[in-house]
């Protein structure tokens, strides 16, 4: 049994994964960590996790930790030790909103479960295959090298898992496929995947770039930051707060919940209609760009909360791409199993929905890291 932890600054998501079982194991989320009168710290949050999984705790053989940013230091999952934690601390400036919580979760779990192996799995690792042309920002190269400024990409664990499942759905080897995967949740990103390798992705040095998200702006003219400072008197913290917590769907129409946006749009709310159009336009633009990057597209894959559950978004963001062989069958799109084809029969480009399972993917990586530690004659 693998205990998978996803530690944020104020929350701890967890799930037990049985490698031999097909369905999800018990899990949940501990929220409001550090708030007055709530859960004081990550160690206390772990105690709540242990209480919730008490009957299975003794069966836990390893712990997998989701870490958002591995920088250039971690290009694959790694067994955690003190040296790894020290490097993670050095990477905090690259992900100040995400990595501190991940580090706190690792430290609390290592203290509580010192005799178990702990494995860190990085959102950025899957995108380590990005070619230089995709990963490089056009700024002074010495400055970029000194401060680690490049495109790292995120949601890598989900992209890797979903691409493999899409290949199985299509009945073709992943190495033969060119896929565009759209991970659409409160955080959202796109990836162009050629033969199982990431060759382009929409998030950049941080998870702020790219698609419109629940509260994040996505692509933005950098000069807007300077303008807000000069014209509105906003300091950097205020601008960062605006772009990360009060933009995206929430900034456009007041809610980051796509269900609220769709309901308001159906009721005639103009701001919700604009938010929907901006959201879908941005996705469609990336699909077109990634079609050009790949040269040939075998499949377009929707995943994550919005991608899996919102047929209106799937239909709208691919509307008008029929000349490229990209179509959506209305009936298949509306209803069906969690993983299914939704393109029209015989369409040259397969469009499908694939249910992601990042906890299962993390557990698989944990097992692979542990297996690599065992001498071949003992496997």
C-alpha cells in the first residue's frame, strides 16, 4: 500500500493506493492548516490522516509526495533524503506558492514514518524532454542561466498517465502517437506529446502562464505588470495577488467554478458569456499551435475536472476545426463512461475523454523507484 500525499501551504490531500487494486483507495483532504483554531501544522494534519486510515496504516510500505516544482535539479522521481530536502529548499524561489507546503509535508511525514521510504514525484519532470526551442525564453541568456529562467511546465504526472491511457483506448503504441492533451481543472494546461515525450506545454517557469484558469490569468503581456505599478500604484505583491488569485474565470465573471459560469451564461449574464468565450478561444488557439508543432495529430485528449465533466467546453473549444479532421459527436460527448471516444465515427483525429488519476500515477512512480533499488538478482 502506498500513501500518496499532496501537501499545500494550507491543505493536505491524501490517498491510499493499493497497486494490486484497480479502484481508488480511501482518501480525503485536511484543510485550513495553520489557521487559528483549526489544524496547527502539517504534523497535526498527518495525525488526522492516520486516524482516517487507521485500519490500513500498518499496510503502508512507502510514501509518495507530489512536489510541484523540481527545477532543473530533478528530472525524474527521487528517493527523499536530507540532501534532497536541502535542494528543494533552494528551489523555493521558483515556486514560492507551492513548494514550501510540499517540503512541510515531506518533513512531517518523514518524522512520523521514519522507517519507510519516501519518494518525491515532480510535476515538472515529464516536461524535461522539452526541446530547447520550446523551453527557452528570449531574454538575456546569462540572466536566464543564473536564475534558472526557462519553461518547466506542470501537470506532468497527469499528462504522462493520461497519454498512456489514451494510447490504450486507441489500441496503438504510445511511441507511434502524436497527442494534444488538455488538462482542464481549476489549474489548466495543454501539452503536445510526441511518442510519449513532452515537446511543448503551455505553463512556463510557473503555473501562471498559458490557458485561462479558475483564478489565474494565463498568457499576459508582461508590460501589464509595469503598467499596473506605474498607473495604479500597485506593488509586486499586489500584482501577483491579482494575477494568481483574482484573475481567470473569477476575474472575468466573479466565479472560478465552471458550473457557476455555465449557469450564469445560460441565464443571459454577459460577463459569464465573455468568460466562456475567452476560456474556449484560448484553448482553441493552443490546439492550433500544437497541431503546427506536431505536424500530425492522432488524438486530442480532455482530462481533469472540467475536461472530464463539461461537454459544453469540449464542444466549444474544438468548434471550427473540422477542416483538420477534428470533430465531436454530440451524443458521445454528452454522456458515456469516464474514459471514451467522443469524436465522430471514422474521424481522422480521435477526440477522447480520459479520466486522470494522479495519485495512481504517483504510486506507480514510487514502486518504480523502489524497484530500481533492488539488485537484479533479487527481483
